[in-house]
C-alpha cells in the first residue's frame, strides 16, 4: 500500500486511500503519509476510529491531508466529510438482508463508477448505496447480479428520479 501511494504521488495519479483492516499493521507515520495527498480516505466507522487513534489526528487534521473522508456506516448509510461540511447519504433499502459481507466493497464499486463518470461525490455515493443494497440480499461477498432496470428502479425509490445524465449502462 505504501509503495503504491508513493508511486501514485510521484506520477500525479489520483487515488483513494482505503486502509481497511490493515490499520493495525501500520505505524502512525505510514498511515499519515498514505492519506496525505489522497483524493479521499474511505473507511467504515470502526476503521476510521482506529485510524484516528493510531495517528492522533482529528477530523479537521485528516481533512488537511485529504479533501474528502467517506465513512461507511452499514445500514445507516455513509457520511461524506469535506472542508465544506458533512453530508449524509442514506442507505438504499434492500428487499431483504441476508448477509452484509461485501456491502462495503459494493458501495466502493458504485462510488468508483460514479467518480469515473465525473459525478459529484454525492451522486457517486448514491450509486454506491444502491449497489450495496443488492449485495446484502445474497449470501457471500460477490454473489449478487444486478439488472440495470432494477438498479435504476431502486435508485429512484430511494433517491428520486436520477438526472438524465446518470442513466448510463454498466
């Protein structure tokens, strides 16, 4: 991870720092270095607390190193923190919840898809929330399949009609 973040910085490649469950393996300086210059830091609420304890950084100090912090909060959605403030993204409602394993990865996949389409953080996070809602409906980490029509119906049911420019195909 450290080698990759150095590689990206040297070549001015934008990256999202997602330390996940590796936080205990890292020292304070390495965690700070990897977060510094990232376009975002993403973690669940527990991981972010570990990050903060390990580095001693406050929210404001983290935001001096990266302009966006995304905190995934399971069934409570996600929280986007930036120097402009906080924005809550509610979780999209699933038809049933069988297994939350993999929902964070699905959220990240939707978020990244949105960012590659130059969507705002909010719009991209909504895509992530919808994709995560399909993930929890199946046992296992990557067993879900999403029909595009079902995706947009669920998006609309949770967030209203998407702007026309969002109606893309995967």
